[in-house]
C-alpha cells in the first residue's frame, strides 16, 4: 500500500526480489515473471529461476543456450555457454564448463572464452580483472589486450585499489600469506602486511591481524586498531562490527558419549557475540544488541535478533520492525521481505506494499 493507504501491489506471490531498473521478479505457481512498481505483470510467470534487468536485459540460465530477454519478455540474445552473467556497462561475462569470456550487447565475443575466471567490467579499471588457467592475474581491456598484474588472487577491487596477496608468498599455506593493495598499474600502494583484507568502501577497508579486525585508510594507516571479532564495510558513516559480550548462558553438562547439538552451540554463539555500529573514530554509535547486522544501504541497515529481521536508520532507530523471516538489502528504494510464507515489499520509510503490520503487534 502507498502513503494514502491504497494497496499498490497485492500479496499474490510466493516469492519476490528487489526492484532493479523499475522491474522486480515475482514467483507464482512455481514460475518466475516480472512486475512494474504499479504491480502490473509485464512478464508472465514462465521461468524456473528469478532474473533481474541490467542494461535493459535479463539473463535466463537453464538447459540449452543462455538467453537474454528485454523488458517485454522478448528474447534479445541467444548465447552458447553454461552460465550467463548480468550485463554491466554493456558487457557480460559468459562461463563455459572450463573457461570464461565476455560478450557485448550484440552478442559478439569481445574476449574469447579462454580464461579461468573473469570479474564483471570495472569502469575504474577500464576493463576486467581475470585469472589465466595458470593462476596468473591480469587486466583485460575491452579489446582483449592483457596487462599482467603482480597479484595472487584478490578479494575485490574497489575505489581504484585491489586487495590481493603477495605473489612471493603465493605457494605458501594461506595462513602464511599476507594481503596488501595494488593500483591499476599493478604497483603496491599498501604493502602486503595483513592476514586478510576486504575492499575499500568510502575511504576505509577492513583488515585482519592476529584474528582481530580493524580498519585502514588509503594511506595504509591503521585508523582503528584490530580488536573486533568481525568487521564489515563503512557506509553512511557507520560500519557494523562484532564483539564478544558477557553472557550468563551456560550449556548443560553432557552425558558420557553424548555430543553437543548444533542448536546448542548456535545459541551460545548468539549469546556470546553481538553486533553494533561504529564511526571512523571507533566511537560506538549503535549499541551491541543485535545477533547479526549488515552494512547500510540507502540509509537503512538490516539487523537481526532472535532470528527476526528488520531495518534501522543511522541513529539506531528501528524504522521497519524486526518481524520478518528474511529480508534483502534496499535497492532502488525497495526491499523484499518474507513474513510467514508470503513475500512483500517495503519502502525506505517503512511503508509496506501490499501488507499491513497491524496484525502482528
């Protein structure tokens, strides 16, 4: 329903996915189709898997050739391959059984399928990160020209820096390898000195030392000393982090030969570790009260308590109550949520679409 209380999209579907480009996948009678924000069915449910539109096309994977459809449901491209990926900036990575390549929106191969792995097009790089069958990392431009990079795998290329392992230690066990950051020329900007590293987001990257997580800036300076159990990316000035907390919960003694159940261990872990949010000065802005938490997206973050999910804003106020069994992050103003056996959408201001909270308080 909208802000006037009118139902916009009736709860007719078994499953839903977020709106992307003004289109959302919906599932009915075991098949997937698509609706617009008015709830009008623009592609009748007919596919076995959900899809989303990127650059005006959606990929349909399944038995036989890979198909790309337009927003009218018409087949625009048919490609030989095993798995097709979404288009990004006019390019899509296509995977075969043992190799990957890249096509453009005409369906032409701009990079032949001869690489072990290719990441989607990155506008900052002006090309694609790729792995050769021998494990070497390189940069491919849209013409297929190769630029070798001194890297050993990677965890992500964000904000013009690639988190990667030192090639000199690539043959050692993972526990002995170190992570740092290189630029698009392959030069080390931040030397490999961390046990693990995530990608930069809004000027900061999470790093791990001695099994503890903290953050660095783009100069490689540690701005938050590693002391967290887990740490995720900064967004909207806040990052979700996990700490160990004191708990009065104790597990009952086991009888001889008895094994501890997974549910018991899971309950103890939830009681012993909690999530909250910090700012770049390592000040706690949202207390450690949640069993799990995600980075902010479009001003709201998903949090979970007692296996129920909802959303908070950057002040820690609960905007969408923690009543759902499953939720997606917000994309383009909408998030899909599961309540009971039905799927719905909510807007960023907490307005439910095709659903009322009144019967759950």
